[in-house]
C-alpha cells in the first residue's frame, strides 16, 4: 500500500472527516468532483538509514502535502482541522507517524474555492524488492 493509499484509508475511516468531505483524492481532484474535498500529494521522500532495517522494508521520511478545498473559508478550515486530528494521532512506528510542519490559506480564483494547505512530516515503512 502506498503512503497516499494508507493515509486516504485512515482519513475516510474517521467519521468526522468522512462526514465533512465528498472525497479524498491522490494528486488532483477529478473534474466531476464535488466539494469539500481533500487532495494528498507526496512532495518529497528520503530514506532513513539504519542498520537494523531489513531488506524487505525500509523506513522513510516523506513530506505529505494535504490540500483541503471548500466553497467557504470556514468549511475549508473545518476539514483541515478534522484531517489534522486524524494525522496528528498517528503514532505507530510500525505503520506511520505524522507531524504537521506548516499550513497556509489560499483561494483559487479559477475554481472559486478556498484552500487550506498543510505539510506533514510522515515517517513510514516502504516495502522494497529483495
């Protein structure tokens, strides 16, 4: 399972997030999508070198960008807050942990949507080919 698939599954399993959004998407929002919606993108990844890691898995630090879109500013912030609660609670070193690094507000003139963007440092295992 990719990092985005893993995070998407965790977000949609949360009743608050699932009740606020119409979807959680990888990289882009589909053209036919409705809002509020969340977009997940991995914007960087670096391996963490440790001798005790097996060849089958390795620990990585990824930067995960989370964009929360809505037609109202307050709704974009409500989604972002709900997402932050879920991601901040992830603290399982055998699965993944996440820490918010920075967030900012935006407005998309073309789509007339408000956006809250947050970047998370995520530590997770990655399966490798032996």
